[in-house]
């Protein structure tokens, strides 16, 4: 049996490979830059430009359920490999089209499915190598790659588009991501079940520390069982609100900068948001290990509601419409959005156990896609109708406040034998 030193070495190898995979898959978050590069001659409306991204978010979340099941049952390695192939082929396919249908098929469906297969395989094997007290930290590190991707991908996509055109940019990035994701997928593996840190025990001795939101009695829930739990539906609603608001801003940030600031600095704001997105995942994960998932969620939801409302107060020539101020706001929005991506997998593991973690988190994650699909699409339609995103901002802020209120009603699952925290 591996000793604790060997387990940590293997664990960090898997965690960093998962983070690397997410650094490639995070091309999803550069859609606002990609869509801004679509030539006027293609005659796409703002609603049209929202659709491939919205479909990608929806397909991404739906694929997470079967992908999570497959990586739980077999291995994360082949599932992540399929993800890399689909993302690469989807982006290459986009390069062959100028029509909305082609981009929906390539980016929305194929790449969207690839995001789901790859993302579903990155976090579960990593957290299984570490004790419960580090769940939030490790989940945050792995998923930070997805958030940080835009730091390099946004300016890279902008530069490649300027040099070679949008379609050649899609080919170059498609090939690169196919190679990177498939290569890193070969490093993913879960520990043998006897070596996992389950229920507070493991090969290096008793590990009592765990999230303050965790039930004292651990049970591995099946997907069918969690669908009978009220906690699942509360988590689903909260995730949809938190993720949907963030994804709406991510999808439209370059346009927001142009329309409300009068400046073509969208790629810089996307990069600033990405730094916050990646950092927020790690910080929120570590904080939630200390003070609890629910307290961290409440703080992030309220803070995000204030930030999204501030976006409605930004206009060209106003005090907030400067690059430094908008960069800070973008980074903070990214941080609060990114927090969702470490908090919800962590609390899913806390509440429902490790055995079916992949598929159970896939079910919770469907809310991410539904929220992103609905709010990104609605924001585009509102802008087409009013030439302003303000109504969308007000709606998103309201949903975030509702999610914050719901945290007071969230309890660990009943079958765990622990009614409240």
C-alpha cells in the first residue's frame, strides 16, 4: 500500500493534470472575444452571437451526468481523452462555416460535449487522493484552470484573429487543445478504493477535520437517492443563480465594454475577469474549508449582486467607466462567479459522498448550464430590444439575492442522520 508521501505525490500529479486540462477547456470563457471577431458581413445579430455559447453551456452541463457516471464506473482517463478530441474537432469544424448553424454544431454541441467529458474527469480523481479537510482547496485548485484560461486565451484568440482571421484561429486552437487535453488525460487516475480518504479515515491515520457543513455520519448516496433530497433542489437553484449571473457577464463582457464604456478593451477585461475567476476558486475553496460552505456561498452571492448592479451604473464618460475601475469590477465578478465552481463540487462531496461523486456532481452541475443558457440568451435578446443590458443586470442581481436567502434553508441530507449544521 502506498504511504502518505507517495499518495500526496500522486495526488498532486493528478490535481495539476486536471488543472492543465481545465486551462485548455476554459476556451469557453473567451466566447465574448471570439464572438466580437465575427465579421459584420456574416450578418449575425447579438442574439445570434449568444446562441453557440448558450448551447455549449447547456450541452456541457447535460453531458456532465453521463460523463460523471463513466468516470466513476471505469476511469477518468478515457473520458477526458474523449473530451479533448471533441473540443478539438468542434473548434476545427467551426472553421469551415460562417453560418450560425455551423457554429452551434461545432462550438455549441461538439465542443460543449467535450467540455463536459473533460471537466467531469478532472476534479473527482483529484479530491479522492486527499483528506476531507482539503476538499475545498483541491477542488479550487483543479477548477481554477478553467477560470484562468482566459488570461492567455483571450489575448491569444484576439491576436490570432487579427493575424490570420477568425476561422484560422479556430483551427489553430482546436488542434492545440486536442493535443494538450488528450496528453494530460493520460495522467489522470483515481486511487484504489482502499486508499481513498473516505469518512475521515485513510492510510495515513485518522483525519477528523472536515467542512463545518458536512454531516457527521457519511453515506454514499446514489443518483436516485439525491433526487429525493430537498438539499439537492436547493443546491440546484443556488448554483443556477450564481453561475447564470456570472456566465451572462462572461458572455457579453466585450460588448458591455464597447457599449457602456465606448472602449474596445473587452479582451483586457476578459483577462482581468479570468484572473479573478481562477483566484476566486482557490480562495473560496480554502475559505469554505475553514468557515463552511454555506457562509462562503452567502458572502459570494451578496457581493456578486452588488457588483452586477454596479454594471448597470456604468456609462461612457461616467466615473466608473475607466479601464482600472472596470478591471477591478471584472476581476471581482470573476472571483465571485469562480467561487461557485469550487463550493458546489465540495458541498456535493460533503453531502453525498465519494462513491458516486462524478455523476452526483453532474446532476448538480446541470443547473450551471441551465442558468448560463437562460441568462446569456435573455441578455442578448434584451440588448437587441432595448440596446441596453440594464434589465438583465437587475434580474441577475435579484436572483443572486434570492440564492443568498436560500442558504439559510439548506441542510445536510436527511438520510445522513444529521438534521442541521
